[in-house]
C-alpha cells in the first residue's frame, strides 16, 4: 500500500477514476438508494475551496497503483472562532477494514492538524457503524447525535403550506432572494445567522460561530463555482427593519433530485409568531412551482430541537439516518497510530 496526497490541479484521469470508484462504494454504503456524486463533481470540489478553508486530501493505493483503497481529508478553517478544531474524515473500502489502512490515514490527518496548531479533530459517522468503534479506539469522545430527516417532494401538502403562509403575523414581513445575496441584505443575513448559535450543541467543544459578510460572500462564490445555488427566506421585523428569522434551501448543481434544507432559525425574542412555518412554507411552495425535477429534501436536526422537528414533521419529513459526531484529541491519535 502507498498513500499519496491528492493535489488540486494535478489530478489526472486515472487518479480521478480510481478516487471516484472508491467514492461511489462509500456513498452507496451510506445511502444505497441515492445517486452518488459524479466524478466531475469530485474534481470541481478540489478546484473551488472557499477563502477560509484549507483542505488536504490523501488516497491509499494498492501496490499496483490501480485501485484506491482508502481516502482521508482534513479541513483547516481560518475563521475567528473554533481555531482549536480541525475537521477530518477517513473512509476505507468495506472489505479492507481492520487492516490498519484507516489508522494510517487518520494518523496523517492528526499530523496535519498538529502542524496547524489544532488540538481536536471533529469527525462523524453513521450511528451503529464500525466507524464508531474505530473512533472509540482512537480516543474519540462522542459529542453529538444528529438526525437526518427526509421529505419526499411528492408528499408536500400545498394546501397546508398555503395555510401557513396565510397566517396573520402583524409586524412581520417576508423577504426572499436567490444567491448571490444582494448587497443591501448581506449584513442583515450575517447578523441573523448568529441565531444558529442558540441551537443545542449537546456535548461538543464548540464556540459560537462568527458570521461576517465577507465569509458569506466566500461561501456563495464557492456554491456558484460548484454549480449550486441557495434560496433564502427571511422574516423581517417591520418596526426595526432587522431580519429576525431565516431559512435556507440549497441545490446540488449535479443532482437535480436532491434538495437540502439548511439553516432555519428564529430570534428567541420573536418566537411564538409562526415565523418558522412562514419561512419553510415560502421555500417549499417555490420548490413545487420552480423545481419539477426535485425528488426529496434532506435536513439535519437534534432530537432536543422539538419546535423545529414539529414543523418538519408537519411538512412530511421523516427520520432517515442518524449520525454520531466525535471530537478526537490530536495527541491521542498520534500516540495510537504512531504517526
């Protein structure tokens, strides 16, 4: 076995084909009924980082350098918050697990994290998968359980969504747009995103995130470069003019059937007015009207977030997968892998 870095801009056709073949195996293991990312999408991801992220990728090859056996990546984010964290992930072909490939790859992730002065690796896996045992063995701490829910677009009830839209909400108005965000809304968008810091964090060692217009502009440029798009729905408090609620819906530029329900939140001072229903209904009705190829919507929540789960359930979302998130001390990985 030989491990090599995947260098953006120098990935040739045989390397891309081998990487994609491995990617498909891992993707279908997690979501056997979904369409995996095409090879062109993988390649584009290496070419379009956002300004604040630095991603290193590795492939583990067989001795003949023909078949990719495993993959690893680490993301270092140059942001104002959470500078103790690196974000890493490792995947190995199912039939080759338990042979030390994952450990060697994870050791490289840990070395890169140490070089970037990060003390913990944040990672994730399906609940109940063998990866949980691997992360336990690396000294990881289980810190967060997320529920992935899915709603079939065919199950959306237009009449019910229209009733949500028609509810009386005096003092509030709806503002919507598609990325790129207009300049006059960018600061307000960044401000209301901080409401996501009120979401339950369970046992994560995670600081409140800091959102700035510059950060959002970088994300939106990356989304556009990857052929994606996002719709934004905002609840505006008419007296102050401030955005007090938001909901995001994202689209994959390569797989038209997949839709992602992103951040949705309402300022605690303005809850109880049905703003969450308004925001989700606005995007869902637009989806029915403008995206005939959409098949399903995925979203992530915590079980503790009862108000948002109630809205999702009423829309037609049902539990689909559960993911465990781990934080692993870099020193533990280095010691246990000998990296």
